[in-house]
C-alpha cells in the first residue's frame, strides 16, 4: 500500500513541475512544503518498517542460534565415537566402554532431540536447520556403527560359548564312557568275589573278603554317583546348544 502511495506522490510532484510558472510563490511554497511533509512521513514509515524488520531478524537470529547451539551440544553428547571405543576395548582387552543399555538410552535421546528439532525448526534460519539436520544424520549413522560392532561382538561371544560348551560336552562324554567301563569292571569283580565267598570254606578268608566286598560296593556307589552327575552335566550342555 505504501509503495503505491509513494508512486502517486512521485507522479504528483512531476505534474506540479508543469504548473510552477502559473503559481504564485506563496502557493508554490505551500504546495511543495506539503509534498515535503508527505515525503518525510513516507520516509519515517520506511525507517520504522526497516527497524521493525531488523529487530525481528535480530530476535530470530538469537532464537535460531540458541536452538542450534542447544541441539548441536546435546547431539554431540550422544554421538558414538568408534575410534575412542575401539581404543578402550584394546586397552581393557574386552568389550567397548559403551554398552547396549547406554546406546538404548542414546537412541531414545536422539528420538527426543529429533522431535524437538521438528518443533522449533520454523524458528531457525535455513543454514542452522541444515547444520542440525546433517548432525542428526551423522549421529544416527554412528549409532548404526555401534550396533554393527555389537552384533559382531555378541556373535563372536556366542561362537566362543558354543565352542566351550561343545568341548565340555565332549570331555564329559569321554569321562562318562570311562566311568561306565569302570562300573562294569568293578561290578564284575564284586560278583566274582561274591562267588568266591560263596564257594570258600575258610572263615578267616571270608572275613577278609567281606571287607573287600564292602570296598567294592563303596567304589561302585561312588562311580554311580559320578555317572549321575556326568549325565546331568551332559544334558545341561545339550540344552545350552539347542537354544
């Protein structure tokens, strides 16, 4: 609207130039004085408009910077640093310093910050929005790196666990086989001794033989207990491998 008024004022001023010689000096001064007043009022309007726009831009600049600085700082805190985590893993000869639960929290925090960014991005300048958006993508990519490393680590641990269980299973199966062989031998010895006791006519020898028979029974009992334990351990290992 003010642009059209300024254009009209310019047109009026041009037309008045054609009548300057036909007007008295006092009329001429009065008309041009009025024109100056109108022009000054227009100048004040544009100055006020400019100051208002500058104030709005300064305020938006402060707001945009505030949002950008806050979001960038928070995003830095939850970004996964693969190099630092690998260094920690090497120094401690184990898993990385960052664990699964920590990364779950970081993922949740990233979601919160992404939602916060969506709610305030209309208050930010384009370059600030672009900077924060790119940072979010970078943090998300760093999280993907962690989960890739975590899967590799857990798969390696699972493989090591299976190898350990399989080795233990094989060892216990060998022990079980030996224990059953031993049980068979001692039962045969016991049975043979019982036959000899039954056939013997020597009371002195029978007294000694009953002592040996008792030792055989104790040994057989111990072997049977060992067999029960080994069979239980073997079943546990089989269940672990079936999961």
